[in-house]
C-alpha cells in the first residue's frame, strides 16, 4: 500500500468542534476511507488496489480556535459556473458553523496575494447572500502566480491562517508550491483547494462543479446548430466547445443532445483529407441526409497548428490554435471546390457557458464542496483538495495530481457510447 493519498496535518487538533453533531450525526474520523479502486477481482487491472481516500467531513476536534482565525479565499484561472456559489458556501460555513468572522476575499487570483495586488475585501454573509445566482466570480480572477515565497510572505504579514484556493490544474500546481514553502518554514497555515475545471479533467475528481451547467448550455447550442442545419439545403452546423486536453464536455453534450453526427475530441486524432478524412465524411453525410452537425472540443485537431508559433499562456499551458475557425474555413473550401452550395453556421458558445450561473444540481455540489473545504481547514489539514469519488467527498493531496492526467479513454465506455450515438466511424482519416 502506498502513501500517495496520505493527508498532511498541521499538528494536533485540540479544540472541541463548535458543530453539534455528536448525538444525531456523529463526526468523521481520519480512519474513514473510500477505496480508490471500486472493482472486484481483476476488473480494475490491478491499479490502486489497497489504496483509498480519506473521507471529508467535520472532525470532533479542530486545530484552529475559530473566533481567532483569519481565512482568505482566492479564485484563479478561467471562469466557470458555480465559483460564486463556492465563495458563498465557504463564507457561510465559516461564519455560522465555526463562528469565524474574519474572512478576506483576495482580488484577481494569486496575484492578489502580494503587496502589489489590490487590497483584499472583507467577506460576510450579507456581501455574499445572492452571489450564487450570478455567473463569474465576485473576487475577480487571473492566470499565473507570483513566486511562492512572495505569497507566503503575504500570508504571514496579513496573519492569514487558512487559504481556500478555487481553481483548475494550474491553481493546484500553485497551491502545491505554496504548501511546500509553508512546510519549509514550518508555518501553521492551512491550504485547502476546491477544484474548478469546466473541462472536468482534474484527476481523482469524478465530477467538478460547473460541468453539468456547462453541458446544459452547450446542449442548447447543439440544438440550435441542428435547427440551422436542417433549415437549409446542405446545411452544416459546427459547434466548438471547451476542452483543452479532455473532451468530456463535447462528448457528454453529444450524448445529451442526441443530434450531433460527428464528435471531435483531443483524445482521438483525426485527419481532414482523403477518402476516409473528415471533409469527405461531412460531404457524404450532407449528400445522404441534407445536413450535418459537428461538435469539436477546442483542443481537438491541434496537430494542424505549429506549437512554436502559438506559445504558452500565463499559467504555463500551451496556447491552442482556433480549431473551430480552421474547420469552418476548410469545410467551406471543400464544398466550394465540389461546387456544392453548403450553408455552414458556426457557433462558439464558450463565453456564454463560462459566465453562466450554476444550475441547481451544480449549486448543491458547490455547497457540499465549500462546506467540506472548511471542515478540512479547521481540522488543520493542508496541502489538499476536496475530491468527489464514488458519491463521497474526499481529501486528495494536491501533490498526488503531479504527472497524472484525466481524459476520455478512446477504448472506454463513454467514447463507445458517443460512437453509437453519432454513428461516426471509429477512425476518421487515420
């Protein structure tokens, strides 16, 4: 059994929890764990056998003295439905369940955790009462991070005892680096992250908040593309959705909409030209059924671009070529050369999706994540994110995410379901 999922603690939790659960609900113990591998026998391929996650929840004893504790919340990376709901959930949990009334909102990402950043704002129940009904983030966000030493200096100077980071894989890398610096200095600061990824691609997290809202809005875009495509002779609807390295939104949207004829994701390469290529596939479909609907994830087909010319963003991620516009141009060129008067409608709802308020299912998920993040921090746990595994909230060390990717298995059930639903061939131009 390995210790890659071992959760680190700041020290002994000596204060009785102010939460009254003992009689009716009980507290969660560090011994309560959920298996990493759910398969019996050899169904899981032998991976992760004997490993498990610590289950999240309130502990009977807490490390911090709540009324004397200062907490801070920071949101990083791109926008995603539900960020404000998580902020609200953390504030209300700290305020009403732990009597912690000193909560700072850090402005514009990790950059706000420095003397050069904007002054933090004080958060209280009245200031967050309705924010869960709004999209975006009330705190602002950004990509990139100052040096960990600078951030920790700021945490110390501002007497911040616990930092809640809401963000994606770049944020998790940043939080891991900050935790390493906190440990090096042997400081009693808790760092707890809430995974935010509209692409649903953070390892050991079965479902990230905002994903269901994203699929709901994206499905409406596919419906619109279908209406446009069927409303014209030789109509083609092309929808570009999020998904840098993982095609979960595109694949799930195709399954939910049931109207896409071709789904293109980063995990499955495809070719454009030749008798089995994408362009010929679209032509055959249009000639046969008079219309076609294509859904493409933003990270699909990146082999057609020169990565050296694209560069990287502030978070260190490789910039993507615009596959949607590229396909729009190539499809129009192909049909022009064939003297077919195609009517192509290109829809990119990305910013509508990112800025949408969370739907009720995501709001519930956000609240549970926020509440369990506070439980973990108050118990003195650090260097972790709140995961979701087999229906339970869990504690996952952020360092366990290093060099681990979560993406659609091209030979797995999800992609097989997509192929069945769209009717597209297993290989396109490859």
